[in-house]
């Protein structure tokens, strides 16, 4: 228990004053945990406040169309989180009368809530003794115990959850879990952890054995894939042609311009010989374009290299009318679009994109 006491004492003194720390509302805790997955706290705070202001209760989120939720989420990336958030909100309202199940077993049964989020809500909102294991906690545990299980391996989840359970404070599990996450974020950082001020330093394996830089262990990264996206910003009588992305690829449900994707860089005149071009422009090859700069957009396992070609047409080919929606200028900036397209719009129409 000395571990927990030292940790709790440190946390109470040094924790950051974050808006979701002043509540035990499962809705607010859930929202913050979903936003903070794969997002830095500084960026996440703005989104959290924006969401709470717009959707003060889960019923407000549930009754809002998905497109509006995605628009508010725009820029955070990993849009599956926003879609699951919306889906889960609807489910909690329809099947549970707007009340979250009050324990881990009930929470984990909900579609869209995984073990990490269920543990966070159960321990912080309902004081249930279940450990939370995020990236920060993994790092602290691997160093503290000198555990060499690769943190990105399949075995990691069980190994580190068992360790986290072993040291969990059963009386104050919510506080303990938050303290572990905060310690990993503020002190036991990936590079240059500040072991001198760490409340665990007297028993930490990595510190005592000078192995801070060797732990945690990570398996080599998956190779990143590069994709080339050529977008066509086509306007006709002030309207722009856009389409919602479908399928299991990135950016599901977000809007984009007509697109030709290639494996490598391809000049415009070569693009104009492709079937994909014909699907957009029909047989018309002589459209004048202005080209944007090249944009590079980094996702977890892929790099998107993109160029935007802009043109105004006199007569839309039948294919454009059939496959794409024509969006008026004022509505264009209300659509939920990938961050890549948002950057382009900010560069071309800074006033409208605000
Ligand atoms: S002593 Fe250093 S390595 Fe060990 S848990 Fe604390 S910050 Fe991390």
C-alpha cells in the first residue's frame, strides 16, 4: 500500500487542473476518455469543452445528427471514435433511459465502450476496483517492475493489466488510476523521465538499475504505406461537387471532393488518361485547372500525399451529377471533412473556413 499512498500524495499535490477532474458524472468522464484517446491533453481540452457546451447531457448528443457530431469532431482525427460516441449515446438513451450502467461488467457490454473506457468510468465515476491501463500506465509499470513484455504485443494487455491490478488501491481506485495516468504523463515520460521527483523512485526497477532508456520494450513498427490522393475541386454555378466516403477505408462518413488515388506520383495529363478520370469528367479531357501546393498528411500507418486541382466548369458531365452531391458555398464549410481537406480549404478560402 506504500506504493498507493506515495502515488496518491503526489497526485493530490501536483495533478493538473483539468475540467473533467471536477466531476464524477459518467457522461463527462466517458466523453473526456474518448476524446483523450490518441489526442494530446492541450488539444483535447478545447474539444471536451466544446462538446459539453453543445451537448450538456447525453440526450443532447444522442438526438443530434451524426454529421453535426462529426463536424464538431473535425480536426481530432480517428473519426471512428466520434461515430462510436454517437452510437453509444443513442444506445444508452434508448435502452438505459440515459443512465450509464454502474459497473464494469455492464459498461463493457455496450457497443463502442472497450475495456479501457469501461475501467475508467467504473473506477472514477462509480469507485469500482478495476485497473485502467493506457499508454502512460504501461510505461510506468514496465519501468517500475522491469517488465520486458513488448508494450505493443498481444501479450501486453493481460500482463500489464495483471500488474496494474496487483498494485491497485481497492479503497480509492478512481484516484489511484488517475494518479497512475498522470504520473506517466507528467513525470515518467517517454524521454527523460524526471525520476528525482518521482514518488516511486525508491522501489523502481528501471531507476535503481539504470535501465530507464531500455524500458518499456517495443516491437519494431509496422511499415507505413504511402498513398497519393489527387482531389478535384470542381465548381459549377457556385456549387461544389462532394461525396461522402463509405466502406472500411479511412475517413468513413466524411465528405471529400472527387478523388483519383494512385500508388505513386502521377502528372495531370497522365491522370486524364485513366478510367477514374472518365468517371468524374466523362470524355472531356480539356478542363483548365489551377493546382494547389502538395499536402502531406500523416496517419498512424499511412502517409497521404495530396494535390488539389481546382476548376470551374460550364456543363457538369452526367457522371458528376450522378455520383456527387452539389453543395452550395455556405454549406460547403459546414460539412464534416477530413483534416487534409480542411487544411486546403483554410489555405484557399481562409475567411470562409473560419
Ligand atoms: S522512478 Fe523514473 S522510471 Fe521509475 S516510475 Fe518513476 S519516473 Fe518512471
